[in-house]
C-alpha cells in the first residue's frame, strides 16, 4: 500500500483516502487581487481541496537578460518579459491577504515556489505543503533546500526522464519522507497522445512507498478522471474564469462548470473503485433470485440413480437449487428421491450434499 501522508492539517493522501484535488490558479488571475479571490471562492464552491498559486521572486528566478528581453506575444502584459511577469506577480502582503481569505472560506492555500527565495517566503507564510513545479524538479540544490524545510512536498515531473525522477527520489527521501510525484507533461494545451497515463503505474512500481498523482494540462476532464481510476492520489488542474483571457494557461484550464464536474466525476469514480474482493453483493440478490440459474434434471431421475452429467442441465429454476458451479460435484452421487424431468435438483435430494445452495 503506498505511503499515506498528511499533506495538509487533517487531510491525508494515499492509501484509501480520497484524491486530493488542487485547483491551480497559477497566474490566471490576470494580476488582479479581486479576481484571485473570486477564483479561490469558486475552487471552494466546486469542491476542490486546495487553491494554489505560483510565487516568484523574479530576480532569483530569471537572469537580467531574460527579464529585459522583448515580449511581444498576444499574451504579454508589458513590453519586456520582466514587465509582463511583474504585472502578474502578487506582493508578499497580497499573498498574506489571499491566504487569509482562503482560511476564512475554508479551503487550503499554497503556491509553487518558483525559486529558492520564493520557497523561503512560502515557508514563512506557513503553507501546508510545497509544490515543486516541473521546471525545478531537476534543480537539485533547490530540492535539497526545500526538502530540509520539513513540509510535505508535491513534485511534478514534466520535462523529466525516469532516470531524473529516480535521482529526485534518492535526494528527497532521506531528507523528507513526506512527498509525492505527479505524472505531468509540460505542454499547454496537452494533446491526448502525449499524456502517457501509464507512467502513473510505472511510478507506482518504482516508488511504492510514496503516493503518485497527476498534473494535467489537457482540455476537458476525461483524462484526469482516468488518472484517478489508475490510482492518482493527488490531482492538479489549472482553472480559469474565462478561457479567452490573455495568458497561455487559460486554454488548458477548466472553467467553473468543468471543475465542478471534475470533482463530481472523481468522487463517483472513487465510489465505483470499491473493494478488490469479488463476491455476490447484497444489491445483486434481487437479480439473482429472479435470473440466477440452478442445476435442473434434464430427464426423469428415479430414486437411487447415480448422477451423470447427461442427466443434468442448467436453467433458471423455481425453486432455486444447486448453483451451476456445483454441477460437477453432483456427478457420481445418488439421488435420494425421484426427481422429475425439468425439476430443480435440491440439496436435500442428493446424498452427502456438501455445499449450501445460494439464495
């Protein structure tokens, strides 16, 4: 059984616990604090467990030339990439305000720390867990410093190889056993043929002592629901208020209606996964009483006759008698009474009956 960990206070993931659903707001708030609060509320109303943002200390995430390069994309909020990112970046005070708002309405709040200094701030903010975005998964000094903080970690694996993920495991595990991996492909939007949900099963084999989840950038909810059916214990999806808004993530995000449907579908699938034990259930008794078959006499069988297979057949019988799976156990046994053609073979009609008839 994969390790269970307390990802947020009182909220465990892994094992038989419900999938933890993260509504990734990221920077889809357009740099507007009121929009960000609306998105937190929608995440809560739709049933998500956590609202997540992306926090950067820009001078630590990008070098000078990266911030100064012209940015002429239709998604740009400024003439340079630095201007663009500054427009979308909330201050420390604004993050504290958002965190307080999330607490007031009752949803967990965290962010991806996009650089080491952002992680320091989020640690001071006392977020319940750190999200490691795919761009930092192979940033081993960052991983070490983040793991040493002692908070649970959710680590995405976009753009990484299986060998890199093995290294990540070897680095993080001795420092902080409370972490999980998310299968992820870093494309926006993500095409179905590039999702590779089978990686979830591969991770489960390679890393059996940590929960495995899925971070999706595809359109729609079907693939994400399938990930949960395959055993994903954490599910992360970007959300938006309007897919036509400026920003490259909106087209790969779920609108409120889709998010609500995703949560409903995930919870339904979790119910449907049920137990691995196969047995007749109480809900099947009515159908079995109506349509379940029994062993029936194919011909008239006089008292004292030793049963052979050619004397028997299987039909829906009234009353119920021996179940079909016991037919071979009847061969070679004597009947204690005469059984008329087309009558059910009853337990008390056969010597040394060994199995109770199903009802």
